[in-house]
């Protein structure tokens, strides 16, 4: 008689939820974060290569005193094809001074959010810490 089949190998242990959530861009629970983590140590969501791309677009809008108006930013964001309601929501997240202007860093956040949403990510209700430019934390 044939020997009995070997039992299937045990599945590898599941990674902690915080690791999985991190892979999918979900903010980890504040309870998962070691207390030694400071806001400044959280890497900015906008990567260096993306920031350079966004800076080039920002410069083309001819900023005044380092800022561009919503009137100049709107046509750039509209090229994404996202609905105006979504673009308004993005603007409300990044126009932190509520003055109708963005500097290069907040413009980069607006572009980053727009690109993420275009790829299917949900629009956050509030800006996660990693989206806040390091200088603004």
C-alpha cells in the first residue's frame, strides 16, 4: 500500500496588520506606533522624483512670492479628469491657510493626492501625517 500523503506544510505566520496596512497605504492605528516616533521622522509621502516633477510644473505657473493661486492650480488638477467635487475636496485638504494659495510643497501634496485618487485610492477625510510637508509639521 502507498504511504499516506504528507500533511500540507503549515502556512507562514501572517504579518502584523500594521505591516499589511502599510503596504496598502492605510494609516496604521496610532496604538501600533512606538511612542518614540516623532512627526518629523515619518517620511513624506511625496517622493524625491515626484517632487522634482511637481516643482517643474509649479515653476511653469509663475509663482508670486513662492505661491500660486487656486486659479492657476485648478486647470492643472482638472487635467487629471477627476470630478470637480473630488478636486474641491483635494483643495480643501491642501489649502491649509485657507487663503486660496499653495506653496511648492502643498502643491506637490495636491498633485500626489490627485495621482493617488486617479489610481483608485480613496480620498482621505483628513490629511494623513505622511502627506504633511516636513516643514509644516
